[in-house]
C-alpha cells in the first residue's frame, strides 16, 4: 500500500509540474464537472468577420476544412503542451505590437508580419500549430471583448482536457474560463462558419 501511495504522489507531482497553477487546480475535480467547466458551448451559427473571409482568400491552405467526422478530441500530451508554450512565446516575441488605427477599413489578418495587432498574432499561432501537425478542428479563432470594450482576437485550442487560450496579451496559456473577456463568436470546427457563444461561462 505504501508503494502504491508513493507512485500516486509522484504522478501528481509530475502533473503539477506539467500544467500551470491554474490547470493543476483542476486535477481533483470530478471528470463530469471538469468537462462542463472547461468547454466553450457554441450556440447559433453566424457569419464570420469580414476580415476572416478576406484572410481565407489570401491564405487558402489555412482555411481548408476537413470532414467533421474525422478524428476525435486532441489529447494534450507533453509534446503538444510544449508546442503550445513555444508557439505562444515565439509569436508574441517576434511580432511587434502595432494597433490598427483605421478600424474595420484597415483590418487585415496577416501571417508572420513584422508588426501587427491581435488578429495577426492569432492567425500566426494557428498557422504555426497547423505546420506542426495539429488538426484544424482543434485550432479555433475566437472574437472576444476586453474590459476596455475593444474587440480582440485570440486562438482557442480545443483539447480533451479543455479549451485553452493563446493570447498576445500574456505568455500564460489559460483555460477559457479563466480569461477576463466577454465571448462573442468563434470558428466552428471543420467549417467556414462561426458560431455565437451560448454563455460567457458554462
């Protein structure tokens, strides 16, 4: 019994070192509750932002859809967790922040620009993860509203362990329920359509 307990302690310590403090706090939750809290609930299909449509004309490969029945949830292995942290860190570092002063008229979503706004960070992170073999169904662009009232684009990564947010405002990768935003709409997996978010928190 003592040997089994030691192994259990080692497993928990390993998990805590892998996940950040926010995620580690979820390990003791019942699976059903964990799943309910950690997943974004899509509601009504809606048109995507106009800039997304223009983005897809420019970057067709990044907008290619797959049959919806292919593949299940993406398991967050140690290698995939490392992918997320590295891509988030590198893209946040390599793109110099430059706000769009022209509003919708000047909005472009560009991959790997030298300077850009939140849209460019989000689509670049998605592009880099696709290049590493991540399935498109798990990499969903999402429009949110910050406390300032400004619309903001982030990348939601859908995994079997929950929906995670990659954001140019922070190097920390957080569960969707832990970010200070009001949710507006998000890409639907394997579709050119987006969907509204049922509630701000499930």
